[in-house]
C-alpha cells in the first residue's frame, strides 16, 4: 500500500469520526437528484445530499459504488435495484447514494476535499478509494451509520435476497454484536 493510500485512508477515518456540529434552527431542504415521483424506484441521492439530509433527519447510508463501464453494475441496476422489496427497504431506511467511483467532481466532506486521482487507464475518486480501503472492484457497496462511520464494505454483484440480508444486518444494528458471517449463519 502506498503512502498516499495510507494518507487518504487516515484522512477519511479521521473525518468520519469527527463529531459534527448540530444544525441550527434553519432546516435544510434538499430535493433528490432522482425523480422521486416514480414510486417503484429507489430514491438515489448524491453524497452531498445524503450528508445534508442526515443533519436534520439521520438515517443510515447505503452507497452503490459503480463505474460507467461495469457490466455487473448495470445488471444490479436492472435486476436487484428494481426488486420491490429492495426498493421499499432502501427508501424507508437509508439514504441511498449512487457514486461513480471514477467521477471527476471534487467532494468536500468534513473540511476535507476528495477529488479524482488519475491512475492506470482511468483513475479513481479519492473518496471511493477511501470508502473501499483501496480495494477497488465494482460493483461495491458501503454501508454507513447515521454519523457516516462505516458499518461494512460489500464487494460484488448481489441478487435481491443477498442484498436484503446485508441491509437488514445494518438497519437492525446486528453489526454491534456479531459479524456478518455470524449473522448469516444464524439466519440459515
């Protein structure tokens, strides 16, 4: 692991563990970047939208890290992310974030700027790199608690029942008392 990698991970870990100031009486209202009039679809937010919304209405955060060229990511969009149970559970219990791991736009989070890092044929966004601990592969999913501390990283394509297990594990806070493998073994 390079020094830059360790530095990015350390900065991310410090930023998610830093306590945020409570919002003032002024409420923040954000409309999703996704058309929420489609009741059969997941309401996808940007990173910034989810962060702002969580200040006044805390929820866990589910992040779908994808790339434009990823075939399995597109299959997740077509199949898993259209499953009615997944759609309802995500919309009811999480801020779902769609995050292009190769996006060029910088993101400021907890006074830290994360931007695009050219590497190889394409590159990676530093926030995606930090969220995944440098283990890049797509699709990948990261679940965060209400204070944006990481609950789990989940790489690879998931069918709806597999994803529902992970979402339930996070929502019901089973991670506080057991590993995901233990949780899965108990459910079988």
